[in-house]
C-alpha cells in the first residue's frame, strides 16, 4: 500500500490525515506545519469562512479558527503535503478504485456510492468516520493508463478527496481583547 493510500485509509477511518482533521484548530496546525498561505475568502462579502493551504492541502476555517473542510486535488498525479516544522513532501496520488476499495474494506470502513446524472464519468465513495463528518473520494473513469505503458484499464482513478462536517454551530464573535493572530481576528 502506498503512503498516500495509507493516509486516505486513515482519513476515512478517523476523519483526519494526521493532524489535518475536521475541527482542528488553526493555531495548532500553524504551530506544527508553519503559517499557511492565504487562499482567500470563500464568500466575497465576508472574511470568514476563509481558505488556507499548506502545499496542496487546501483547507477552510470558520471565524472560530476550526477546520471545516479539507480538499486534496489528486488529479495532479502528485501532491505536496506538509511536514512538521515546515517543508513539504511529495506523494504519488495514483490510486485506482479497486485499490481504494480494498484498503477501505481492510480497514473496516463502510461507504455509500454517490452518482449524479448531470456528471457522467464520475462517482463518489462517501464515508462517514463520525456521525456528522464525511469523507468523499471522487473517482473518474478513463483518466489514463495504469502507468506500466499498457493502454488505459477499466479501473476508475481517484480524482479528488474532500472532508467536511455538518455539525458546526454559528461561531461566536472573536474576542477583540485577544491579540491579532495574523489570520484576520
């Protein structure tokens, strides 16, 4: 099993890719991985929720500085993921549906297959690691060869990965008495 597939299995089972997990506090992640880069506002008229990134790990935080979603663009073929104390490591993101299903099954994960009539050639394996948390593995058909020089196989390929939750209440207003955290407090 590749390093990336092992991480995906952990994400499906726990709702986290190491410390990058649903509800993780931005200050703790910044202390571990270094300051994230600013990806911008989610909504034009409000600062929060706001997107940040470490390498190719794209995250969204609400005003209480808790991680609300994580996205990994697996279609790139490789990703740069954050290392503790800063820096990035590159991982190969080539994962077939059969390999993903085998890994999820071995980890005891259950999933629902979701398809949309208006998006042909795509399906999603959706896992619920907790009652209000979802992990989506978006698969696409006909995305390429099996990398051995052979023609494309019938096995679908991982296209992107997403993590999100349903349980977040309205955030409290930031405490104006606390010092600026550098992320828009």
